[in-house]
C-alpha cells in the first residue's frame, strides 16, 4: 500500500537474508515468526506478516479454490454467527466470531440472525473475539442497523491515493432490519481486529452505536494473501480505508470505546447501559 515503506522493508529483508539471519530458524513456524517481526518493524502494520499453516496453503490465484476454502471454514463456524438470541431483558445479543466470512457465503445466516433480533428493544453486538473479515459482510451487518436509505461507511484507497471502492449500507436486505432508531452497543477487546474494528469504527463515527470494552488492535489496512511455500502465506496490505466522518481510520491506534472497561465486564456494562 505504501511504496516508500515497501522499499525500506525489501531492503531490510534482503539484508537479513544475505547475512544468513533466516537460515538459523529452527523450522517453518520460526521462520514465519522471524520474517513477521522484520516485516512489521518499519511501520508496525499488523496485517503485514508471514503465516505458517499445518495444512497446505490454498492456491490463492484460483478464486474457486479460495472460495471453497472459505466456504468450508464458514460452515465449520456457523457462518461466524456464534449466537443470536433475545435475552430475558428484551435486549438482543449477536455474537460474531471468529471472523466475518464473505457475504456471498453467509448472507442467509446474517439475514436469519437479524430477523430473529429485529423485535428486540435494543441490541448488543459482541465482537470481542472477532479477528476481522470481509468488508462486504461489514457493510451487510451494518445495513440491518439502518433503514433503507444507503449510508456511506468508508472509502478504500489504493497506492497513489487512487480511490478504489466505496462501501455503503445496502438499500435492500433479506429478512427484517433491526432499524435505525433502537439503541445498539458493540463490545470490543484488545484482540478485536481488522474488519471487526471497521464495524465498530464506522458505526461509531456515524453515531449509531456505543462501543463498550477495550481499545482494539489497530489493524485498518485490508490485505491479500500470497502463497510463498506449501505451508507459508504472506499477507500484504493492499489498500487503506478512509472514513467520511473522521477523514482517517483506526490503523495502529484502534477503536476507542465510549465506555472503557475490561472486556470481561463489557457485556454487563452494555446491558446496564441499554436498560437505562
């Protein structure tokens, strides 16, 4: 995403490689860890890393194979919808984890969950254990928290500040909306990251939600994955979001809660706040 920083990182990696520093890595996980430390040493972008996986890395140049991989993972995780229920208090609870899977794979599950929650008096979205995910699913979930008029969430910029894509809420969704008038709280933790942060940040900037919990991880720049070796994947930031309200994003700083508390206390604090 940032050419000058990419050049600096390339020089550093080449220098370390020529000095034999990586040859001392005991195994592939250790090599991935060492490379990640160096990759992140220039600008701290936590999306810039090398990941070791036990299973062979899917050929990410094959969109069908990549989609099949995500479909399998989504099925194993109930589409990322860990819980959708209306509590005895009349407050709805939507728990999102481990990630927000591509909307083409989970839009029916999101619609079912939000339809279930549409009759609640208020809503808690628990993103404390959500590590990121697809921006189109961020927009999908946000769409249920507004009425039909599209709302601008953010814009993505590529190298050279080229506007790549804008993200808006959808004018039409399946199922029933929660709507724009009832209160919503989003729970966060220090491991809430990337797409989960986008959900909290964009809605917070619009004044639609109250964020309750801990400062989040600070990973704003979306990334693409590249197969380096059978068990190594490099993830490279390829764009940066700019929020239309703040004119910036949450990179490195995270999302600042409106009600700051330990993540373990966030649900109780949110329920008490919404029940006022």
